[in-house]
C-alpha cells in the first residue's frame, strides 16, 4: 500500500530531512507540527500544518494540537469500511505516521531536574498517534525509530509500497516504544517521593536481539534481550567464531566483570562463572595470562579468558595453544587477529573502552524466583584496602597490602563460600561454592598442589595472603590458611567469634584486615 499522506512529528530529528525529501519524491503529502514543520520548511519542503487539517489552532503552548478527530479518524479509518464516515466528516486518510516522543528519559537523566520539568516532557498526543497507527497497521505504517527510515524507503523502491510484513514489524516496534516510554514515566513518578533505595516499580520491555540455540541444556529454549541500545558486554563486537551460546554469555559476563576490575594489565580465566586464575602484568600481557593459567593448569581448558587490555601477537599465540571457548578483550592487534583466526571456532569479543565501566555501575540486577522476581543493586563496591581496619598485633607489610588489594578484587567474583590465596600479581589457589568456608580453603590449597593433593599446580602459598568473601565464623579457617603458608588475611569481619579469630591470627603472627564489606555471590 503506497502512502499518499504522512504525518511527521518527531523530537529525534536524526535523518529527518533526507527521509522527508525522499517521501516527497514519491508524491507523499507531508503534514507536520511545530518544530518539525519548521525544520522541514527550512529544508525547502512543502508542509501542511496540522492546524490546517483540523481547522483548529494549536493551543496551550502546544499541549493540544493533534488530539482531534480529523487526525485520529484519518489514522484509525479502516479502508473500505469507514469510507462513508470519512466522507461525511471531511476527513482525509493518513497512511504513514512518523512520530517519536518527547525526550522524557533524557530529561530525568539530567542532574537537578525538577518534577515539574519532568512532567512537562510527558508526551500525550505522540503516544496516541503511535498507538492508533500501530493498531491500524493493516492499512497504516508507523515509524518511531530513525534507523527504520532506510528500511521503509527500500520497501518503496522494491515493492512500490510499505509491505504488509514490514507494517506488522513496525507496529510491534511501536508498541515496544510506547511501553518503554510509559514504563519510564511510571517508574519515575512512583519513585519521585520514594525515600527507599529500591524502586517501587521495576521492569520495562526488553527486545530480543538474538535467538540462542538453547539454554543451559539442550532441552531449554533461550534468547538474548536488551533494554534499549546494547551496552556493557552486549555492545561487544564479535570478531570471529561460532555464535555464542547461553552458557558462553553467562561465563563471558563473569570474565568481563572481573577483567574490568583488574584493568588493562589484568587477565582472568573463568570456568562455570568462577575464576580459575587471575593475574596482573607489569610488562607484556602474555605474562599475566601465563600466571593466571598456572593457578589451575587443568581447569583453564575450555575456559573463557577476559582482559581489558589489547591482545597482541604473543598473547594470541599462547591463547591458541589450547582449547578455549571465548576471549573477551579490549582490542586485538592485526597480527593477533591473524593468529586467532587459526582457531575458527574460538569466539573473540571486542568490548569498546566506554563499555567496560558498565561492569562497575551500581545497576539493578534481577533474578527470577518461583512466582516473582528479586532485584538488587549490583555489587559495585570499590575499596581502598589500605584504609581498612587492621585488627591484629602485626601490621601488613607493603607486599601484603598489595597482595590483599589484588586478592580482594578477585574474591568478589568467586561464588560463595569463596577463598582466594594470592600474591601481589597473581592468584595461587581458589576455592569456590562450598557449604563450609574451611572446605573452600582446603580446595584452594589443593588447587595449588598443597596438602597432599595431585600436583596440578604446585604453586607456593608461602607468604601469600588469603581473601575471604565473608567473615570466618570460626578460627579453623584462619588456622588452615596459616598452615598452608599464608601470612595475612583480608576478610569483612563481623562474626560473633571475631575475637577468637583475631586471637588465632595473632597466635600465628598473621596480619589481618577487616574491610567491613561482604561480597557474597550466590
């Protein structure tokens, strides 16, 4: 169906003039309002004012201009059904509605915005026209996103009209557009007087951007959804490899988060959302990868590697020596890209620099439960451990402070109960997800090759620090760390038996720091 009349009224004017000019070349009459009409006229296009269509002037500072039967009747009319009503009331049909809404979200994102300023950016006429056109998409096309302008024009070029399939797609997108808009308003108004840290209303429509082969297991369906424009990990460019699976996305996100905390000198290796090694390098990034790999030279096989740094040829050459699922990185040199290309199934994700900070934002994180949803703020706490409380008789040495700062970053990303043994620049033992904290400590020691375990790593724990995501409820965990060779402990503190734990540390000449912040990760 070729449109003969278009109503154009947009706040987002990207690409507006070229699009409108092309519409005019197809013989489509342009009807517009306010600032949009002014922009089109300044570009030399002929425009009919909405007030000329309705016979009624815009009023109340533009609050009322399109809320009129000659607008909505023209949009909602069913061709061949409502023709008599159109003729009786002198209403002309509107075949194409190009509308996007007042910038409410951009307004409330400004510092110091008032409630009055926000309310004035609540669009009324725009959503009415969008919803009317989307409802009547059997005959009417609706465009809410400038990125769809070219698609509409291509449809004109190939089919001579907007095809029924495209009208349906545009209508679905329009309803998502208004739903997101209303959700933002509802959330803002509900929380305008809410003094609690969590919103009283949560959730907004999310759009599926990828249909995944399956979920955690082959019998489960899965998809990737985003809220608006991709950001953080979802903004990554996949440079090579197979499509990411559900489990790949989960693990890659875990690697992305720790790699963000470690910075461009760091490398982290993950398996099943737990780090099996992490390290920093003062020089070549490949050195950090080697040290991270040495922490658990068995588990890293089939893992996910994350680094905020740029993968160079030396690092790439070692990455392709074994089977890895995904590499998440801050960049790849041309020489490294040629090396990585030898592993055609290896997925390589380039995360742009401005996307890494998303991992450290205190965003809201949802988690479904049976019959509902839990929502919490992300664990975005970043601490200067040197400002934390030393509770033992012995103060940490400079090397221990440095190791605790590193270990405290890593333990935040390990599933509870979490224990990490670390030196200044590397992890040497990681224990995750056990019901008993002392069992996590035993696993961390075993991973290092201590306590009679198979020689999987044989890294020295002597002089290491131990980081615990939550307090030690008993002295046994601290004593186990001392027996393994640790010389210092960093933990939140807060146990009713803190005095016993401190006494045990003093008895082994350990330095111990209480951070006051717990990092449970379930």
